[in-house]
């Protein structure tokens, strides 16, 4: 069983990704705040974390803080960073801090599925992309 933590302040994003990623082989957990995500990470090993950069508004960078936290506390966990407010500088910073992949929102679910496959994660996206 693979475990994915999805962190975003938008409930609609959490719902969409959770539904799309959950399968017989994948369990998803969601969090809207960095504190919730850190709590989950302290109690469960996640194969993958998908985190938005901004969790508290326009100046928020909690996703990058969470990335650093994961690198320190759970180095075996891969992290995908996403944002609707990206730039080349933020993308570079995410990769420099150890992100596995970086997405500008809206996320292309086919590309996400390709990256999940590379990590050995078979989600509902696999069946959705075949239809």
C-alpha cells in the first residue's frame, strides 16, 4: 500500500486529487495547514507528498518550508510542489530544496500520472487516463 499526503488550502483541490489518486493500492491523506501536514508526517511514512506552496495567502511559502521539513525528517519521501503563482525562481528554489517535481496549476493529470508510475504508484489516474 502506497501512501500519499496532499497539502493544499483549497478543499476542491484536495477533493479532486484525493479522489483521482486513491485506489486499492493507494491511500490518500489530506491537510490544509502546514501543522496538520507535519503532524501526519510525524506519525506515518508517506511515499509521496503533493504540496501547494501557498497555504496562508498571497505571501505564503509554507509548501517550501514543508519540503525542507520532509527532507530533514523523512528523506525517503518524494515531494511534488505545485502552485498557481509560480515563477522560474520559485521552481528553481523548489528543485534546489529537493523537490521531485514541480507543477504550475492547473495540474496536468496525465503528467502527474506519468510521475506516479515512475515512483511505482498505481492510482485511479491510470484507469481514468485510459478512458
